[in-house]
C-alpha cells in the first residue's frame, strides 16, 4: 500500500509538472538569443533595401544591382543566423542534470534510515545538459533504480565489514555525452 501511495504521488507530481512547466534560463543564453534576433533584423532590413532597389530598377540595371548587393553573401548570412537561432533556442530548454541528481540526496538519507544501512550519494557529470522535458521524465525511473541499489545492492554495515568493504556504501550517479546521446549511470559501491 505504501508503494502504491508513492506511485500515485509521483504520478500526481508528474501531471502537475506537465501542466505548469517553467524553466530557468541562464542570462547568457537569453543575451545570445536577443543578439541573434538583432542580427537577423539587420539582415532582413538589408534584404528589404535590395528588394526595393530591384523593383525600381530598369531591366538593364538589375544585373548590376545583383552583383552590387551580393545576394549569395546575404543568403549565407541568413542561413548561419537561422542555424544559430535554432541551436540557441534548443539550448534554452537544456538544463544540467544536477537539478535532478540533487533531489535524490533526501531519498538516500531516508533510505539509509529505513533500511538501517549507511549510504552516501556521489555524483559526476552534473553539468551535462539535457532537455527539460527529458529531465522531468527521469525522476521516477532514477528513483526506482536508486531504491533498488539501496535495497538489493548495498549490504548492512556489518555485512560490508565482514566482506572486507568499507562500512558505508555509496550510490554514484553520473551523466555524460556519448555519441550524441546522454548516458546516465547508477552504480552502487
């Protein structure tokens, strides 16, 4: 019954988060986004000037105007700005996994007391960034893996000492980028 209650609470929290989702964005990311928008506005103005001059030009003048205004250069600039805007907009949704990992400190503390085990939580790769929607969906699966490590992977202090291990067990969370993916490891020691 306790586990069912926990699952219901987790589902309710997830539903609440999905309905009301906010994100903190580093000011550097917003500054970069606004700078890119400013650059795009400048290029758009240049294109408007070129378009206006071409519309007013006589048929024999159009070829000279096209060479003068370097439409290929403007097109490349628009392409670069568009790609930069896309990348920057995507990065705004990215958050370090640290925000998720640190939530589990309390869980480890409670599990240690409930299971009469001595467990520490260590972390690495906490600056690895993941999309906010993915981070929100990681909480519950990670919580279950951490519980399994505490329940089944880490022995009581006496059992650990008898096996030649340190008295305190450790659950280690790590995140890293591997071939364009983020890999998260949950290890017990």
